[in-house]
């Protein structure tokens, strides 16, 4: 997951006691905070990611399959007449070595640039990886993530990430070291996937995330993917939602909408594309 900061500058009506939903609000609500997560961290889980997006979510996922993949994401905040581009992401992965770039456009008029490099290796269902992030654009700092991913059984995977090692300071916001354990269960021939994660800091549990995704293949030449995710605070109060769908298999395009806990409207809309070429037989479907 990407960096997080204190909710300074949020309008009073939009302040919430949140855990994992805080990055969503900082990205799309017009907050003054100048740290934004990568949008993929708002709908993917560390135990259920494998293509080039794994660089931002769990670098261990880069080695889940021997593959080459490219990724493009465009995120618009406050979609509609007032909507504007908030985030652009580009990334590629080749056999575990990955490069990524994220550009953020903040309501204050400032810009942020994040350059990310990652590498992962794996064998026999176990993968481990790291990613380093260089923050630029009104700041100059470096942070590290470490990730692990393990298939406990054909239908059960566990994983986790240690984020922000080195506690980088990004535009006056110190990113805290965060531990994100996760588990994924695949059902009905891997057509239904359930995931959960937690977020822990030195102060204890900050929040939880619960995800559901499915793949429809009958009656269509292109697989249709559906996903939903709920983020909560440590007391399981709603903090944020994500809903999305995708079309395609190796070449996939998708749309993801994110909303605050009270679901009063859509905060951000993300259009992404992922193209993947695996060098061996695929073991499971992805988003």
C-alpha cells in the first residue's frame, strides 16, 4: 500500500475515524495532505495480486508467476463536471523485476512523483520480494517495503507486507512503519475469491479490509471480473468502499470506483489496463 499521512486539512464534515479508508480520502477529497497511496492498494490485497500492480501492493506477488506485464492506471477525483485527473500510474514487470512511476496532482496545485523499483523471487508456492520508493516533487526521500506470499493450500494463500521501512518524510508527512497481513480463499473452482487484511502500526490495529471478487465466463468470449471491497477502522466501523469490473484475461481493462464509508457519492474513478504474458501455465485467475 502507498503512503499515508495525518488527516490535516480535511473539511470538518469529512473527517472520519478510519483505518484503511484514510488514503482514499486523502487521494480524492481535496484534502491538503500531500501524500497519496497508489490506487491499486485501495482494491487489491497483498495475498491476492500477481501482475505489475504487485509492485505497489505486495512486491512478493511479482514472482508469483514467471511473466511479463505492463500496467496503466488513470484516476479521476470527484468524477463529473468538477472531476480532474488526480493520479497516473505506469508500471512493468519482467520475471520479478519491476519498475513503476506514479504522478499525483493535488488540490493545492502541487504535484508528487514516486519512482518505484522492485524485485521478487519464488519457488514451490513461496515468494518474497522488496520494493524501494523514491519520492520527489517538493520532497526528496526514500522508503522500502518488504513482502512475502505463500500458498498454504491450492485454495488458500497468505501474505503480508512491511511498509515504509526507514520512515520516509514526504512533504512534511512522516510515513509510519505499517504491517499488513492478508489471507485469500478461493472457492468454486477459483471463480469466487474472498480476501481479508489488517493494518497494524506501533499503536496497534489501525483497520481492516475485506474483499470479494468473482469471474464470469459462461456465455461470453471475454471473462468478466467483478470486485467489491470494504475497509473499516479497528472497531469495524465502515470507512470506505471500492467496486469494480473488468473485461478480458491476459489483456484486461477495468474500472474501479471508490467511495467513503457513508456511501454519499463516488470520490474517485479509476480506469486501468493490464497486459500479461505468462511463460508457464497459469495457476489461477486474477482481477
